C-alpha cells in the first residue's frame, strides 16, 4: 500500500522511496545488500544493491535498489576493479572493495524495484487505481504510470510484473531511466537478431 502525506512524501512497505540510505533500506528489510557496479554498453555506470528474496507481508519478492552515487565514486570503483563479469542484459558487472562498500551503504536509494515471485492478477494491479498514463512496451506488457505515488508498474500478461518506486519529486527521473533501459534492451535485441 502506498501512502502520501500533505507534502507529497510517499511511503511504501514502511519506507520513504528516495529518502533512505542503503544501510537504512537493507536494515528495514532485514537483508544484506549485495552491491555491484554495472557498466552499460554505452558506458553509463550505475550502482545497484540486490537484497535477494525477501518476505514483505504475505508475499515473497526480490528487491533491487539503485543508489544515487556520485560520478567520482562510480569511476573509482571502475578504476580499481580487478575483474568484471558479463550479465545477460549485456552489462559488465564489477565488485566493490570494503571501503567502497562502506561508502555505498551511506548513499541514498533513489529508486527501487519490487519484483514479486508470484504473478499478479489484473485485479491486484487495479489496487493502485487509475494510472495517469499507460505506455505499451511489448505485445504483452505495458508501463502504468502513477506520478503522484512515484510509482511505475510494468504489467506483463505473459511474464513477471515489476514495480518501480521513487519519490514523486523524482518521478520524471524514473521515467527517463526506464525509457533509457528500454532503449538499451531494444538495441540488444537488434544486435542479437531478435524482434
């Protein structure tokens, strides 16, 4: 359930998206954060923390948090990395050393993804109310935008749903990030010869 106060600050799962540090976020969900640097094919760098399978209320889900990391930290992690691993989405993944991990724990989680283990039904998605807008992204999937809640739902009739949360004041940043991610996915599919 998403709640908002008179100032527009939202709360979901007992946390304020866009305000908690990674340390606070991980402690709230009682999970250790596995933090990695990712390098996209266009050389964009991002710092993500994976909390693994987490029980939230009655449901199990995976949580992934993207950190608001300064460029200097991202570049220092990349420069000091001793190895890299490829990911299925054509990114490079790098580990952090202890000092970098300590620094990452103090960074703000600007957005996080809630990826349920179970598939949601249409009536569960309708709990969010009427979206401000809808954008079709594949034959079976669409983004549903809820600006005042700082939420975007990727509703996929044939796959897994993903719920993206941020502060309403950073909603446009979230939308830009999702558009950029979709563009990267489309380019990857084109390179692979997929539709």
